[in-house]
């Protein structure tokens, strides 16, 4: 089920919302079970066959978590942690095998067949929706049980923690300490008008990003990448339009989903962690990964990079750990060599960035550069990100190569490929595309993001307990407030967005 659909907006959400607060007023435990069950329905509408897979994953990991907790208590008494470590390895290994089978079996089979010069039929597996997200969420839970960091084991709260529909299929990757305590608070189950107003406003603005912006930029990106995928070499101007259009499509698609998820969650008095914060304004790749898909970056750091040794075993090992982490992060996004190259590029970017910082430090340069250096850093970072997105979006490595040849004519151009100018131009109005791309970049670089617009109301998780609804201090003129002008503007934007459902599409991160 899509957030940007009539069924979700006018049937599913009203029923779930009304049932949650009706039950919450009588018995909060029932409301928690209701929201968990509703989240399973949300998932099952996509493909009911994989509902049993999700339930089996939840039952297995909840049972293994309880077993680990008991073994952890025994370990504290005996001092022997070998059994607990083996149990954790079994649990995590089972999760990774499940993920690997569905997501990577055909990829590795095709790669092995190509390497050996064989023709093996693919298994034709369908990727279960959100499997990467609910698998990583539960792996983190199991590791933290082993570390003694989990304090609650309520089955209703665990079910809700894993299946909670605003995050289930495209993130953020949740952490138990952020979510499960909120499920145990009495105010969570009482209707709060402030949260209703802020949450619905956030949802509408996120919906507009997806329907009015992301889907519009897709119309310019798709034909150009399709032409390259068919072996045609786009004209340079078309290649840049395609690459920049996709860069903005992905930005507004993922940003819109993140905002909608935060808004939907706030309708139920639950704060999700911040997952997106104007990443294209980053002055370095290091900063980019602190702003883009923040929950994935945090997971990779805490559960992969640091266990590999982090930065504690010398510079070479640190850079190797960074590169391995980003390679696996790229593979997490999809079973294709294009994603591996994308992850490898970002790994190389991070190594260069850390090396540059170390060099500046040795020469007494401040880590925080002056304005002109930061602007240059932003431009270079944005260019590097756009180049990497070409691999992320392309159907194959040869298609990505054609796009980059067209974008950078100094690269060697193969005479075996016909120009795709006519093919792409027939579907892309370059003049209109350039104008819209300029407007999109203006929004990205010059306008406040929704986290800033709603900052006084603190809609995202930022501590062990929900903060006050309204922070003290004056509002800026562009910040949201419960005012008639905001209400009218949002109502018009909502109507405009709903009429755009006729061309609604899945969120890009659904495929990961």
C-alpha cells in the first residue's frame, strides 16, 4: 500500500487512526496490538504471501532475543560468554541467510554463470517488500540484547517496533531504545491536537514533495537513462539533464517519504528519528553521510564499521574498514554491480575526505573552513554525489559508462554507440527540464527544510522521552504555526497533490 494512494488516505488511515484512539481510551495494550495488527495488514496488502515470512522473522528474532537475554544473565554469573556469542552468531547468520537468499541469490548465480561462461536460469525470486529494513532493525536488536542494552521485552511493543507501518517498507531503520519506551507511555494513546496538526501538516508537505516534485523530475530522468540502457549515447546536454533530474527525483522522493513517515507517526504521538537533513548542502562527503539516510549511516557505523575495528587499528586499517563498509552499504541497496560501484565510489570519497582532513590538520588548518572553501566543498561534493548517482540509477555498468561519457566529453567515446539524442529528445523537453531543475536546485540549496520549518515543535525523536510539544523562543516568519494562512495553503496543496495520484508511483526506496 502506498502513502500516495486513495486507499491509504481515505480508507486505511482513518480506520487505523480511529481504532487506535478508541482502544487507547479503554486499554492502551489493546491499542498497541491494534496498531501492530494494522501494520501487518498494511504490509499484507502488497503481497499476502510474504506476510508469513515477516511474522516468522518476528517470531524467530523475538524468541532468540529472549534466549539471548537469559544466556546473558547466566554469562554475568559464570563469566563464560562463549555460548551467548555462538547463539548471537546463529541468530544473525539466520537473518543474513534469509536476506541473502531473497535479495542476492539470483545476483550471485548470474555473476557466477558469467564468470564461468555458463548459462544458468535465474531462480526468479520476488524481493519481499522492506526485507532489508526489518532485517537490519532486528539484527541491531539482537546485538544489543547480547550487549545487555535491551530493557524491555513486551511482545506487543516488539511487534510494533518491527512492523510499525510508517517506517516498515522504506525506513528509517529503527532502534529499540528510540521506539519501545514510547510505546509504553500513557500519553501515546491519548489524542493530542497539537500532534495531529503538526503531523498532518508534515504529511501534506511530504506528499507534495513526492507527487508534485519527485514524480515530475522522473519524467525527465527516465527517458535519458532508458536510452543509455539500450546502448545509445545521449547528447551531453541530455545526459546532464538526466543525471540532475534523477539527483532531484531521488532527493525529493526520499525526503518526501521521510517527512510523510514522521508526520504519520506523530499522528499516533510517536516520534521517529530524523533520517534526512538537506544532504546536498553538505560541504564534504563525511557531512553528506551525516545528513543522507542517517539511520543507515548510524547502523553501518555501529554494527559494521566499529566491529571491524573502526579507526582503532591504524590509518590503513581504518581506510580499509571504511571502504568495506561502503561496499556492503552499496550492496545493501540492491543486488547489482552498479550498486557495488556506487558504494565503492563513496568509500573512495570518504577515504580521500579523511585523508584531506588529516593533511589540513598537520598543516595547522582548521577543520571548519572559511566561507569560500565551504562553498567550493559544497560544489565538489555535489558533483561527486551526482556522478555516483549515475551508477545508482543506471541499468548496467555499460549504461552508466555511456552517461558519464556524454556528461564528460573528455572521456573516451566509443564509436560503436549511436547517438541517443533523437530518442531522448523525443521524450524530454530540454528547455522545460532545465527550468525545473534550476527551480529544484533553488529549493534544495536556498530554502529551509521541513526539519527547520517545524523545529520549534520538535517532531522527531531527540532523546529517551518525547520532548515538549513547543520549544521556547520566537518563531521565524517561515516556520510553521497553527495559523489560518498555513491551514489554507496546506489545504490547497493537499488537494493539488491528491489530484496528482493519477500518476502516482512507488517510492524509490521500496526496491531496497
